[in-house]
């Protein structure tokens, strides 16, 4: 039997729809505090990070041999008073992992399931159409400068991997305008918009000899491209980077000229909708090998 740990976003629904279409019986699970909006009236097993040991034991008792994680799940706070006896032996490894980056924490969690005989199945194995083939997906092509910036973005993400920071960045003319951290890609793009608006406000207020609080004349360039790629060594079974329609809409809102994703290592949710939005907004959507 398969257990599906469903988080936030559209990916859980796509996976559930595929499992239903294939007639695959699965047990739906949620981490407390991160419910899936697409669960409908399905029965749900809920667990806390402090009861992870009991949750794993319960899955084994139900005959679960595979688990899939789909959707966004944040890093929950750990309440020592709620740790149960089955989880207590895992605590030293959990605490050590939580002091590191997301990759280390996730790898530790997967080890707990592996040790219990539960195989972690990547979401793209259930829905292989989630990973597009290389090439430009829409009608807008990247320029030569965009291609150079894409290569630069991959280099930046590779450097970020050394400190386990994020999976995305915005690059213009070879410069990193923003890099992804724990708040995520959407927050990163919004921060870019806020900086540009603050710079504009600073320019206007300088005519009157005043400075708007928070605007310090950063002169963030317009345009740029969003590059999203897996970090070297990243475990894609549980944390494959993802873009979807909301990503494309946000990119258009903040003035980004195109989106580049790494071929074979980034999922695209609702690709037809993403392409339609990109074409309508004049953005390119490029799956780069």
C-alpha cells in the first residue's frame, strides 16, 4: 500500500487524481498545520513531527510499503513536551538535522522511513508527465543574453547548494538580483518587486530632499529571468523543485522576462495553463538541458 503525505498547493491533487485514475489504493496523510485543500471528504491520518515514530509504526501496521510526499510543507516548530515514546529514540538525529539546511533535515526523515522498510516514491514517478521534455514550451524564445543569464543562474544555485539555501534565483545581465531562501520562490519574487518600488519611491522623494524609509537607492535593474534548478546532490524523491501557473503569474507581475527550469529535475504543474499564461504575458518558458 502507498501512503501519500499531502501538503499545500496543486501537486497533491494532481497526484491523487493520477492514483485514482490508475486504481491505486492509498492512505492520505497530513502533517498537522499543513492541510491539503484538495483532500475533499477522504479520511486523513494526521501526525506531528513530535509523533513521527508512532506515525511510521502505524503505517507499517497498515501494510504501507511506499510513501510519497507531495505539496508544500514548512519546517514546524518542535515541542519537546509532545514527543511520544516511539519518537524519543529519533530525537537526537532529528535535532541535529534541524540545525542544518532543508536538504539535511529531509534526508534524515527519509532515512527513518527507509529503516522501517517504507520506500519513498517521488511524485514524478506517479505522474511522469509532470516533468517536461527539454526545449522552449511556449511561443516566446529566450534571447542570447537570457541564455547567458540562465547559465549564470545555474552557477549561482550550485553555489547556494554549498550552504543548503535555495533552489531559485533571479538574474539580469549576469547579476543575481534575488536568491531563494526559506520563505520560498514567491516571497523572493515579491521582495524583488518591493525593492523596485522602493527604489522608484526613493527617486521621487529625492526631488524633495527626503528619503522614504526602507528605500536606499538600490537601483534594482528591470527585467531579469527566474532560474529554478535542483541543487547538486538534492534528494528529488521528496523535494523536487516545482513551478506552476501561480509562479508564471507572479513572474509577470514583478516584470520578469522569462522562466528557466532544469530539464528532468523540475516539475511543471498544469503545463498547458503555464504555457498559455506565459504566451499571454510575453514571457518565455524554457526547459534547459
